[in-house]
C-alpha cells in the first residue's frame, strides 16, 4: 500500500515563477522584423522567476535598529521556527521590515461568499503606516507527494497595526490550514517621501553606507496594454536601480501584476530608470506599488538624495534658461507648452513622472533630472507652472553680480535657494558661496538586499 511522502522542507527564501497571463501581441512578427528568432517568444512563455517576494537583509543592516516581537493571532497562526520580528531600520527615511514565516493553524472557517479578511498579527505602536498598505505575499504549502505548492495572496497593513490576509479574488477564498506565509513581503517607510505619480510616493533611504529606494502608494485606475510599452513611473538619476528587477504587486480586483524596475529609461535622457508594467490578470485595475524596494547603482550615489535640501548653481540656471528658450521656440510660449504637454488635465502641478513625460512629449532631449533639481526647491515633489515661467534670467544676473562684488573667481560656485513667491521675493533673495566639491564613489558600498 502506498504511503504519503514526508512533508517537504521549506527553504529560507524562495523564488516565485510568474506564469504569463497575456501573450505578447505580434511577438513573433516583431522578433522576425528585428532580425531575431522566435526564441524570445518561447522564453516569454516559460515565465519569469521573481525573488523579491521574500526579503533577506544582511545582519549589518539591523545594527542600531529598533526590534519588536510581532504579536500573532495565536488562534489561527503560529511561527515556523523562530518567532517573527519587526524592525525599524535606522535610515534617513525609517524603514519598517518584518522577518519571519507564519503557518495557518486551527480549524478552517465556514465558507462564506465574502469572508472577512483573516487577521495574522499586529504591529507595535510607532511601526505603523499612516494609511492602509496592500502587499503581494508568497504562500507555500506541502503537498501529499512531498513537493511545495505556491500561491499569491494579499496582505494589508492597517494604520491600527493589524495585518490581514486575503486569498482569492476579493478575499473569497480561505487561507488554507497548513500553508505558510512569508511576512518579509511587508516593507514600508514611515517618512513623508515625495510624490512620484498619482498617489505613489518615492522614499529614498540612506542606510548602512548605501542608498535604498522604496515605493508605496496606489496608482489611479488605468488600462494596461499587453506588454505595456509606456512606463508607469520614471525614476530620477539618484534612484537608478543597480539592475533590472522584477516585482509582483497586488491589484484592487483580486489580481496580481508583474512589474519591472529598469535602470535607465528607454526614451528619456537623464532619467535614472523606470517602473514598467509587464503582465497581469486584469488589463484594467488599481495597482498598489507597495513592497517595491531596491538598492541603487554605484553611479547613482554621485547624485544627491532628492529628499535632501537643494540649492541652484549658475550652471543649473543656464540649463533651465536653455530649456525655457526651447519651449518658447517650439510652442510659442511656456504657458502653451505647459497646457499642451505638461499639464493637459489642468491639475496645476506635475510630479517627477509627469514632468519627464512632458519633456518627452515636447521633444526635449536634455536631462530632466537636472532640471527637476532646480525647479523643486521646496522638496514637495510638485512643480507648478510658475516655476517653469520664473525669471531665471534675473536670478542668473544676480548670481553673476554677486561674484563681481565679492571679487571671487568665475569658476567659484554660488548657490541660491529659490523663494516660494517667485518674482516678488527675488530682490530680497540671499546668496552664499559654496566650494565646488565632487564626491567620487570609488568603492562599492556594502550590499544590504
């Protein structure tokens, strides 16, 4: 008589194989037209291995971190191995991470059409988000033949600290007894961040000698083309990913989506990278970009953190003046360029992604990141039209006049912080000397991810 195989041993981390939902439209014809073979389409059909659903940080990263034991709902979940811990990493923008795996125990709940989300645990005070955050997580369960089956489920972290799990579309399925959930899928920042696109905010964290980028928030509802060719968001030069990295995020309709963080942009010079939609169950959904976290490249460390204070130097003012002249030549005025390319919906201000898309639509081939650093002096993540039409000629004349009055060499850098009331406060603006300094990254920082 046959016997059941012993349960499989669960590894510390695991990669998830994303099976394609949509087949690339015209994939074979596009490959042949580009002089390629059908191999690219065949590789697409094999799926994509995603290893970012679990997060294993180096122990050096936890130096100085505030740690707490995660309090579980003992009636339905117990730890696998060591108890789960939550950490508040000591970074320029504090990061909350969870380390540990929990297992569903106890009797199953009665099947209902719309069961309530199952409570897993509760975060301690001080380590809770300001708004609900939804994450895609990996669940695994041993089968009767000794293998491990995988599935995706959605975890939601509430401002009250409760962590809930939903399985299946709109949570209509039960989290199966015996299945394990890796809670390291939960990672978020408690700082304010800066707006990147829609309700998604960009968090830049300097930690353990390197820089980590974290995205969190929701996109507005939108339609996605099969293998979408338009990025969802652009990343500044200071946030360029070290390599192309795949992420799985949760939608609002019970589905999941495959995204890719890519270094450099395929169409915008000066952009550090982009976030591109690759595949998903639904082609119309609201995406939660929570859990996207990656380490930046070495070259990105040469650029300032976009969350730190900035000041505008003479070379930056000249670049802005060239940009203004280009818009006037192309559209007749800066106001026309703003209405047609940068803010066609009339929202009054644009984020970094909207500004990058506007530069692309306007045909500008310069460096949008450099322009953004000059425009967004108040570090709120938005640029109004008044900033583009600001009297930058007057600012340049004031910088050069200050140099002549102080008798400093022409190559000395003088920086100025722009006031929020642009034309009126220019005459009372103070300038100060700043020595030229280049911070060369000659050594690779320690990897923490």
